């Protein structure tokens, strides 16, 4: 087995089969140092632009993601790379330039059939304008999880599933014990149970319910 074949075989463990070749071509053409990471509570993926001490592009994606969600996160990071190449360092991380690059990649991979057919309308809604439709993006992530692994998705608990006053933790800030106070449209006003610091948390956030103290 050649080095390319081994690389593609590894990608095939995590990506939808149809996306392996175009993803490999992108990573290879930009000499990307690509890493499959263990589950990280703070992020699903990461892009590091070239620096004096590592003069190469570096992308990592959590390896516990379902195949189409893995692809979605990887395209997010690939868009950061494209944004850096086109505009350099002096743009906002998720500003207009990045959103446009992400939209181009999502549209390309959707048109090429690398996402499930049933997500086509939602993908189109997500990418229909800049700024991107954030709510549609959250719905897309949820739908991809449901398609890829319905059993796992059915076990996920979201903040909107809990009654007001519940204690919970979220993946992005596992050190904080939150308590929900009130619902505000799609978000919930919550407080840090220890410090009383207020937060607004999206109702679709995946949470772990904690026993009341």
C-alpha cells in the first residue's frame, strides 16, 4: 500500500466515502498537517496558520464525530485556510471573508453529493446569505447526527429539553455548573451556580443534567 493509499484509508474511517478523494486532494495540495484528535470539550476542530516555528498549515478534527459532521467541521477549518491564503491574518476569525469561503465549500460539497440528499434544503437555507443562517446551521448539525447515528443522537440531552431551574453542564465549559433561569426566544438566561455570573446559552446546546444540590 502506498503512502497515499494509507492516508486515504485513514480518512475513510472518519469521512463519508465519497468525500475522501476531494478532501485528500485539498489537504495534499496545501501540505496540511492533519490530525485526528481525541474528544475535546472546548472545540470540534481547529486550524493553525503558518508561524515562524511551524511554517505549515495545521488542521485537527475530533475523531469521535459522525462521518458527515466530521466533514462539516473539516470544511469549517478548510475555510479558515482558504481565508488565510486569500486575505492574510488581518481579518476576523469568523467574519465576512471566512463565511464566504465556508459557503463556497459547503455549496461545492453539497452539489457534488457528499452530504445526504435529505439535507439539501437545509444546507441551501444555511448558505443562502451572509451572515450565515446560524439557526439553520444548528439544525443541520442535528440532522447530520440523526442521519449518521440515530441511536446516539436520540440519547443527547439539550438545554431546551430541561425545565427552568435545572442544573447542567455543557461540553464547551464543563468546569461551570449552570442553572437555567428563564427562556428568551432561542436562548436561555442562566447563571453560574458558584459565582452568580449570568450567561445566555442556546437552547440547542447539548448538556448533561446534574442533580440539584
